[in-house]
C-alpha cells in the first residue's frame, strides 16, 4: 500500500465534528432560518404544557389528523391523535405492517421548569398584594427574581366552569415579578451558599398595591385584587383551590447574536423536541411501521401521575390502535412494544465556555454540531439510566447518515458532577429499544435557554428520517 498522507488519514479516521454552518449554501441557510422562525412563533405561544398540547393539536388538525374517537376502523395511512387531560398528546400515522411488528416512536416532554401558584396564593403584606409559589422542576431559584413574569393557567369552579387566564404576554398587559433584596442590605443573604441565596418560600410574586376604597375592612389591597379578579373572571378566593396556575418568564423567544444564529427563549427544554418531532411526523409518507409521536407531561418531576410517561394511558392509546387495525389478541400490546424502536427526544447540556470545568470536552455536546446522541443518561455510576444497545445505536447512526443528519455523541457533564434522566427508561421498561436523541441547550432550566438554529433543524431532519425509515 502506498504512503498515505497524515492529513488524509486523519480525515478518514478521526471523529471530528465541524461547525455545521461551514459549507452550507444559501438555500440550506434559508431553510434553517425559516424553520427557526416558525419554531420561535410556536415557542412564544406555547409556554405551558396545556398550551403546547393545544397548539400541537391545532397543527395536527390542519394536516389531516383526527381524534382517534372518530375512527372505528384504522387503515394504513390514517392519521390520528389522542389528548390526555389537555396535558399530553399522542399522535400516530398507521403503517402498512401489523402494529405487533413494532412501531417507530419519538417521545418528548412538554412540561418545563416554572413556578406554580400555591392553592392559597394571595396575601397582603404591608399594603402590597403578593402571590405564594411552589417551584416545579429543577431550577436555580435566584435566576427567577427581578425578571418579568406572566401568569398562565386554568381555574375550574365547582359548577364545572373553566376560567382560562393569560396575563403578561400582550404588549399592553401588566407583568409580575419577584423582587430580590438590594445589595446594600444583602450582606446576610450573600453569605448563604449560592443554591440558598433565594429560598423557596422567598419566591413570592408582587401582584399589586392599590387598596380598596373602604375604611371598614382590613387587607384592602388583597380585597381590591380579588374584586378585580371577580369582576373580570367571576372567581372568588376559594376557587384557587381548584386551579392550575403557572408563573413563567414573559420574555419572547428571539434570535441571538450578531449573526442571528442562535435562539434564546423560555422552555426550550423540551419544547424544541416537541416541535421538531411534530414537524417530522407531518412529513411521514406511507410508513411501513406505524409512526408515533408522544408529548408527555411531568418529566421534570419524575414521569409520575396520570399525565406522566409512567401512566398506562399510553398503553390504552396503543391498544386502541391495535384493536382498530383489527389485529388484537392477548399478547398484542407486549409484542408491539418489544418489537418497537424509540427515540427519547430530550435536550442535552451544551458546552458553556464560561464554566468549562463542568464538562468533559471529549464527551460533551456543542452548539452548531448537530443533534445529540446519548447512549445512556443517569448520574454518576449510570444510576437511573436506560442504556441503549450498541446494535440500536448503530442502526440509528445509519439512518441519520443516510439522511444527511449531523449528530454528535455526548454525555451530560463530567461523570461525578451530577447528570440527569429522561423518559428513555419508561419506554425501555415497556420492552423497546430506546436511544436519547435531542438538541444541545446552553443554560438549561434557566428562564432563558439557548439553542442553535442549525441544531434545531437537524433535530427535525433526524426525527423525520427515523419515523420514515
């Protein structure tokens, strides 16, 4: 064999992952920017799990999907969905093969870290109206002070009437905030450990300050706020008992950087995967295996609950697909799951140059290098992880490479730094092969997360290729 130049040999053997923007033509760049524009619009109107499910349902309906209850019999090519209590969504395109032969599943989660109002939230303190909160998911509490917050949610009265609330998103809406202590008086506070700099019971939202004009009552500001809520929404204080109200950042998703290459926005973990999976499903044509997209709730607090991925309602949906395709038997569900392949569609931590010591550079994800491929998650000694079989990883690699999808293998930070979990193990426990594939995110779980438009587009291509394969 003749002499091989070192440069040529390196190009052939090294697993280098160049910046994805290099070498793109104008058409490819335009496709990426146009997709990102649509995604940011979706993100701005989908800040809670209920909103993302409703907006996703609307998109499905516009693209020929119907509620599964409208179909008595399912044929190859039929497009159906099911919404579980307004908080999670399952959508499917029926394939030509029997469902027992397996499905292609992409599963994302639609909940994000936030602040929930407590059941008795409203109180007055020295003529200021305040709202008590209970944080949801893993947050750095100090990041949630002195930023504009909007209020989203639902109140259900005992007569069944639903009252939907969204304040702080329109240009002329008021916003809310949690006021932090000024540095001049914060010596004690700044002596705390950073994680305790702001404590859970200090996350109280400022909600108003005008008193009700009456001399004979106490808590005049609280009374005035309740009167306003009663006048506008017809609710009383007791109605907060049966409410689900969230405080989320009032920021709009925006392009970031002189070159417009990045996206800053709240809730990209994991709404970025919801949107890209949904868009990928819309372009599935005549699949052999039934293609399924899942948007589930409660991932940020452990997958539990009736709308979490541990809920057996997912099984109910799949069993209904099996029954309506006319092939149900006692073992059908277990056979379908054991023959299925799934992508746990969740984000990973992108390298942050401000904090390089948290990352092991050979095995971390980077912005602009494509979707993340995570063979195992969990923490430290792979605790709480689902590890994908190497055979399935190779299969997914082949699909991506054939479709021109840029991808990078990674882990979430250094081994002993912490780690994290995804819904992969809930799918693996049902008997299917699962691999985590998502989008690298900088500032994950903060009120303003950062992604690359290039990576977002690669996620769409990846899910489309997997579901069509």
